[in-house]
C-alpha cells in the first residue's frame, strides 16, 4: 500500500511540474509579445 501511495504522489508531482513548465512558457511568450508591442509603439 505504501508503494502505491508513493507512486501516486510521484505521478502527481510530475504532472504539477509539467503544468508549471507550460504556464512558465505561456507567461514568457506573453512578456515577449508585450516587449515587441512596446518597442513598436516607441518607433
């Protein structure tokens, strides 16, 4: 039973890391778009 719970916890942590990584990429892309738009507005 302990092994099952450990595997379940590990699977949950792995999924959370992948979700956070995807969210980080989305935020980074949004920041890049904002930077590009602000540079275009300054020209």
